[in-house]
């Protein structure tokens, strides 16, 4: 309440100052003011108040001052009574208007008239203090407002424009712009204005310090070109790839499509990438000084028709791992993608338990220096999924799983019929993935909560979606499609929203909320249980 009182007093002072100037203007009296002509900038109220700048549209500026401070006062009072976000936003914008105009008027006095009116300067001073206090008190709301404005501009102007063009063209354009920005100071500006992170969202998992719970899923930065920019959008970790040992130019077109009604993307890339060796070079160059946030390398089997037997495919995956292991890349983890549904040249599947077992035994022998997370399919039955988990959970080098990959059922009501019929090939991301991803997170958490860390992925479009996955058992979240539909500000919006939801539920840190909808435990106990898993690898 104290903060509101101070703001009210300042607004009243502003109203009094502006009212006095208005009154004197209409009385045609110049208020008492020291005239000092010896300093470079004179204090001369007459010169300022009689100048043409003191009137706009035939009305003295002081009247606008009364209106400005009165609007501020109303916003403060309404906010103090109703505590609604809309009044906070109003107050922030109103104080910003005051600060901008005050800056302009100070420029006119100092820069053009070379004279200062102490009453006008007092008003500017009050405006600056109000703006400073509002920015400080409502720091979080200010960021939220900024993010909402970016979201509005992206969703109403930029996205409709982008969606007129070929999706792969737009993707390539965005990646090349992002790569460029990552090499300039603009990334620091973006980080300052866009990145919202919070202590409550930081976690240590498998010995890795995750700056935030939201990461970029595999498939967006498949050539590792965005490693220096993503943290400034609020990402807490990032995966590059999926990368294969043998380069692949991508499946025949169409490789990417949009399904706006289904809030989904059609994906048919089939591991388009320039190959492990070339990407390793990129990563060595871009990550000389390391990466701001944990970086993961997603590895899959090459989409190549020369890999005929299971052994060929296993050797191929091992080769890709070896390429990265031989370098000094400072990645924090690997992802093993066993679930790409778009491999048209390679018929070997690691879905079956026997193939998966052989693959994991071979990788185990590599004695990798970094932990592995396995990217799971979501189109398997519970029984099939659990049998895959049984195999995975035998290996200590696997720290967790990502649930999961793309949605395959073209007949599902989760996909708009007309939209899906436009594409004869491919599988689907976004909202259609969400229900099954959530079911499988819950299933896994129930059975393997002390053995496997879960990264929830599929259809996360806002903080609530992310929180649902967390409460079902996911410790971390990954996304792609939400960012394409909602905008690049989405990650910080999710961070902010998550923090609010945690506070509302009385959690001090995100780890306390993990799995709370599946196995409700007393607050804090969950965090402690999980913490046994986090840094202490012996338990895994
Ligand atoms: C354009 C695109 C390319 C993808 N490529 C890969 C990939 O190479 N490797 C992988 O593991 N997943 C890939 N995926 C799947 C995503 O990582 C993610 O599992 C899926 O899209 C669900 O998340 P979302 O709804 O947030 O997009 C791709 C997804 C999209 C949209």
C-alpha cells in the first residue's frame, strides 16, 4: 500500500504544478522565477512559457499535464482497489508516455530555448520519478506487457505475412537472421529486453545446470547455427540436430507444411542435415568459449539405403557419436533419436526391443563422456512403450527420456481433415501430439520416477501447457511448434507464467511441482526425492 501512496502523492504534486501553470497562463502572469543569464542555460520561466512550444493545438501544455497526471492517478487508484493486470499495464504505459514527453520538453528547454522553467522541470522530474518507480515496482508486469505486445505484433502482422510464403524458405530465413544476430551485440539487447528467467525455474539435472525449464527441441536448429542466440529468448537449454553420420539432403518435397486450424506442422525432413563431421566443425567454431545454456546434440541413424542390416545401422549411429566425442565441443548432453517416423531410405527400426537393446549395448561400450536422453515415439501402445522403457532403464548412461516425437495418426480428430488431406506424406507436430505425450509422461513417471528424468515435448503453446506436463512428471520441457505459432517471445512468457503458477500453488522451486498431479506428496518432499536423482549419478 505504501508504494501506491507514494505514487498517488507524486501524481497529486504533478497535478498541482500543472494546475498552477495553467492558472497563471490564463491570468497571463509569469510565475516567480529566478532569471540567471550568466550560466550557459538560464533559468528563465518567461522565455519558456511565452515560447511557441508552450502551446499545442491552441491549448497550453500545462493542461495536457493535468490530464496526464489525472490519468496516472486514476490508474493507480483503480489498480490499488482492483489489483487487475489491465490497470498495471495502463499505469506502465501512462508513466512511459509521461517520461517520453518530459524528455522531449527538457530537450526543447535545454537544446532549443537554452532556458529552463523550474515549474516545467519539476513536472519532468516528477514524471521521471513516477516512471522509475513504476518500472521498479511492476518490473515483472512491465516485461509481461512487452512480451504481450511482441506476441500481438507477431501473431497479427508478422505471422500472417510469413504464412504467405513457403515454410522451409521462412525457416531458412529465420535461421540465417538468427545466426547473424548471434554474432552481434543485438543478441545482448534481445537478452536484456526479452529474456525472463527466474531462480525458481533453475534446476540441476544429471549434473547439468539448466538455466530454465524450456528448451528447443531437435529439428529446428539441425545445422547448429543458433547456438549463440537462443538463450536471449529465454531458453534454458537447446538441442541441435538431429544429426546423422552420413549427410542427407532431405526427403522429396513437401518437407514442411502448416496446419493452422490443427495448430500443427507437417514434418517430412527425414533427418535433412549436413552430417556429423560438418556440424561438429560448426560447433567447435561457434562454441570456442562454450555455450550460455546447456547444449545437447541429437543423433539418429543415417537416412541412407546402403545401411541394410541392423549392424550397419548401429555402426552408423556409433560413428556419429564418435565424431563428436573426438572433438572438444562443450555440449552438456546427447539425445538419441530412436523415433524419427520419416526415414524413407532406412528400414531398420529401433522401436523393437531387441534392436534397441543391441543399439544401447553398443553405445554403452563407447563410454560417452556426456549423459544421454532418448527421444521416444508417441504412437506406441502403453505396453510397447513400457517394454522400450524396460530396455532403456537397464542402462545407467541413459539419464532420461524425451516424450516425445511426432504424431502419426492422419485419421485422428485432432487433425483437421481438410488440412491433413493436403499432404500425402509426413507426420505432425504441435497440438495433436499433446494428449498422448501427456499420457505417456504420466505413465513413465508412475513407473520410473526414480530412474528416468522426463523431458516433456509436444504441443506446448503456453505456460499452462508446460505446467500440465511438469505436474504429470516432466522435469523439463521442449518445444518447436508453439514458438512458430505464438512467436519468439513465447519462451519468456512461459517462464513468467510458470513462475506465477508455482507461486500460486505454493512451490518454491519447479522441482517441487514435478509429478505432483500423479503422486501428490507434501510440498518439498518431491523436491528432496528428486534431488537424489539430480546430481548424484550413482543413483541412476
Ligand atoms: C520442423 C520439425 C523438424 C523436426 N525434426 C526433428 C528431428 O530432427 N529430430 C527429432 O528428434 N525431432 C524432430 N522433430 C520433432 C520435435 O522435436 C518435437 O518432438 C515435436 O515437434 C513435438 O513438439 P512441438 O509440438 O513442440 O513441436 C521435428 C519437429 C519439427 C516441427
